C-alpha cells in the first residue's frame, strides 16, 4: 500500500487525502493538531516552524504533498512556513533514510507579476516583486533541487466550501470598476484536490511529471464580470463607489499543460463553481 503524507493537511489536504483513500492508499496528515482529521487518516502532530522531527514521523513515505496555509500575507511567516518548514521536512525524510517517489509542492500563481492581462504559462517569467512571492519562489527552488523527483503546482485563488469571501463581499456591497479590466484566476477546491490526486496517480504509474503545473480553471475572467454575475444571482447591485475587493495584478493563467496531462476540471468556469455554492 502506498503511503502518502500530506504536510499542512488543512481543507485542501483533507479533500486530497479522501480521494487517495478511495484509491486504496494509506494517507497521513500532518498539522499542529491533527485530532480533527477524518477517519482513515493517520495523524502526525508537528509544528513546521520547529526543526525537531516529530515523534510519530513515519519510517516510510512513498509520496509527499507539501501544502501548508499561512492564512495571511506576512513575509516572515511565509519564510518560516513555506521555506524553512519545507527544509525541516526534507531533513526528516533524510533522517528516515527513505526516499519518496515524488514530492508535490503546492505554490501560488501569485509568483507571476504580469499586470496587463497577459496570458501566463509554466514557462512565463515568475517575477512578482512582493516579499511573499519572493519567498514562494525560493521555496519552489528548494523543492526542485531537493534531490527528490518533484513538481511544483501553482494554484490560483481557491474557492469552494467555506471559501465564500467574494460572495459575502458582493452581498454586503462591493465596488468593482469595469475599467481598467482586471483579470482574475481561480480554481475550485475540489478541482485543486483533483489535480493533485491526478498527478500523484500519474507518478505512481511511472509517468514523467513536468517540474511545474498551473492549477487554474478554463476561464480567467475580469473581476467586474465575476462580481456582476454574483450580484445578479444574489439579487443585489454592485456599488458605484465605495469599498473595493483589494486585488492587485491582472493576468490570465493557462491550464493547458495540466489538461494535456489528462486532468479535467469539474468546474471549468466561475459560473459552474459558484452556482453550486449559491445553491447551498
């Protein structure tokens, strides 16, 4: 039985782990307090910012997914969690003397600084000049140079169950100017988990994975268009002035490489994903 360890096993990690349990894999989740993990998950309690290997770190890890969530954009927190935490885990793997067959490191499309609506692929320059993006790029480099077979998965803004911020902003009154056009990218939580599961299964079949994938849906869309559609579904009006959505940048991320690998999103556009959430 293959053993998958999901480090930073929050909402996304749980959704992934449940998929892999259905595939007959053994799944362990690492978080500070793993007691709330679903039935069937192995539980590893650890603080990623501490270098000491946790007492219940497994002796065998066949696949590793590194997907912690900082919760806020703070460069020092990003460094401790995404960069130093990954280095700690790689050290634990080295001490255990067992080499995983593949590492998936979850990153973000925020590493791209394009702001004029350009199409972005895995080969586009990742030159965002924010302090947090710089840490993410450094962490990606650690993963890809770890000596393990590794791939980075850059996810766009995740929405889905429990991730209703834009819906609530629109419901409570939001101003989103139509000009200049501000393209946004997103992926439903279930599609993000599905992409990670797809890549793990490909690696397990011995297929060669690319070093980087973009995890986005089929439809980059202007924020004004998305907000206007949500307002219509909610029966409210966007504000002509007032509080904005506080978004920066404007780019269109392509999922062509992920689709070429055989992955298909269950929610190819924002209407598909948000419709289900609004129905609930």
